[in-house]
C-alpha cells in the first residue's frame, strides 16, 4: 500500500470514529435528559401524593376508602395520568429536537502546568 492510500485510509477511519463519537455523545445526552424528565415527573407526583394523599386515602386499600375518598382517588388518577402523558410527550419532543443537532461531548479535561523550580 502506498503512502497516498494509507493516508486516505487513515482519514476515512478518523472520520468514521468522529461520527461514531458524535452519535454516542448524542445518545448519552438523550439518555441523561430522558432520565431527568422522568425524575422530575415522578418526583413531583410523589411530593403531591405525600402532601395531599390523605384526601383519597393514599394508605388505604380500595375497599377501605370512603365514597368521598374513592371519588378523589379517581380524580387523582386522571390528573396523574395527564401529568405523565404531558411529561412523556414533552420528553419525546425534546428528543426529536435533539436529533436535529450534531452533539459532541466535551469530556472532562485537566491540564497540568509544570513549573520548574
């Protein structure tokens, strides 16, 4: 293999590695942001249940709830579903948006300065 062919092969491999790195960077970012969306939604729902769960007998079995608690529980289930659906829709929209970008992860970089004494 002559010098020109080796140089061309090197450039091709380098370009493929860069593209693979960008794809991996994008997937990494999308996975991390997806987790953050999920954590935000689930955390908000959990906090709401902690503070207002008594309204629908949160610690009770279905058959132990009063009629008023059962009604409130059904309303809460509707609200909870709407929150999760909206959050999932927004998460998908964010992922679709990110797919339109070229992303490269700037890894942690530490530079040591050597001083002579």
